């Protein structure tokens, strides 16, 4: 049994690690009208729990949800490292396979970075933090998801081109519309470069 307790503050929530469990509580936004804020936090907590469970049912490893309160999710704690600390071409390819499964089932992660994916001690890939996830099947939403992942590789890993290619190999293996989405991700990157100029 783990005894180490840790606490992190994210944009949307406070995450506490207590023993074998993770408690993720959505924080109130004081700039919103209280009733609206409460409704939004409840809806997003419920929606996140649903999407995590759905992803898991479709074969994408995620933490198991133990309990859902009004503004809080209680989940199992995954033992391992963030993908950004241990990623190699094999890990990136497997991430691509799982993102393909998510996208095939209309699940957009919404914050697909190597900080929101873990490699467990059992060497399995786990997707965590579905706080910005939603259900949609548009090429644009999928393209943004993939673009965000590529940007996260670029920002943190020297071998990002090889990692990107490995991701693409895995993504194409599980998702038949992959080429269309990858083309859109390229367009999104070009749009970004144009705006930067």
C-alpha cells in the first residue's frame, strides 16, 4: 500500500494522490455565476467519467473509476512514469494505435500530450486526464487532437520526427480515416505558422 500523498493544481481541478487512489476535484470558477458554475462542474465531472469508461470499454487503457461525486472523480492510481519521461519509438507507435481507437469511436481527448499519457510499471500505455475530452467525429477535431500531440513531441523531445513517424504508423493501423486526419493536422500546423508570422 502506498503512503505517499501528493497534491497538484491544474487549470480545472485539484488532483490529490492518496495511497492507491487519485481524487480529482473540479475547482469553482469565481468569475461565473454560482449556479451556472455548479452546473458546469457537475456536467463536466459526469461527462469525463463517462468518456473514460467508454474509452476503456473500447480497449484504451485508462484508470478505473472507483466513484463519481458531484464535482469529484475517484480513480485508481496508475503506477508508472509519464510518457514524456520514457517515450521511445515503440511507446509512440502504441500511443498512435490507441489514439486511432479513440478517434474511430468518436472520442476526442482534447489535451493529447505526453504529460497526459502514462507508461505503467506493467509497460502498458494509460491515457489519463480526460478533463477536456468530448465526443465528436469531425476531421477538424481529430486533426487538432493529433496536432496537439505532435506539438507536445516537438516541444519536449529531440527525436520528435522519428516519434511522430512511429505515432503515424500506429494511428494508421487502427483507424481507417487516418490519412485524412493527418492531412488536416498538417494544415492546422501551417495555419499556426502563418498566424505566427
